[in-house]
């Protein structure tokens, strides 16, 4: 199934409803002590840019998302957006302890504080 999500127009309640419906969860299924997993990847080509996001709930259910941007982004920007969007989606779904994975060394090291962002749009 392919669909587009406009995250700016998506309210927190609608986002929770959407994710919980996909996961077959309810608010009572989430605990603040449970660990969630987040795998993200961003991509930019001449055809456009977007992100792939997989959120794994504490119950082991994978929620998979593919989002195509309606704006131009470099590969590094797409990688960074993937992490930000994925964290936001996981948080809205109830995650409070999140283990995130990214194949971008730049983004991972920047989040760890090992690398410092030099470009304004990467801060």
C-alpha cells in the first residue's frame, strides 16, 4: 500500500489513531518503561527525496512507512529528516524509551555529539 502523509497537517490524535490502528494497539498497551526500536533511512536522487521508517513496538509489531518529500533535500538532509520524523512518530505512538538506528554516520555522530553540524539546515 502506498500513501502520502502530510505531517504538518496531521494532529497528534490522528497520528496516534493511524499508528495504533496499524499496530493493533490501544493506549493501555503502552508503558513508559518499554523499549521501542526505530530504523530510519533517507534518500535523495534526481527523481526526488524521501525517507523509510520502521518503528518496532515493544510487542514486536513492525510499523513501516515510506514518505516522499514534496521538497528538494540533499542525502544528508533526508537522513536527518528520517530520524526527526521517525522519532516524532514513535513519540506520538507512546514511545518514551527509543533505540534508534541510522545508516548515516554523519547523523548518528551528530546526535551523539561527536560531530558538530556546520550547515545551518543541519542544526
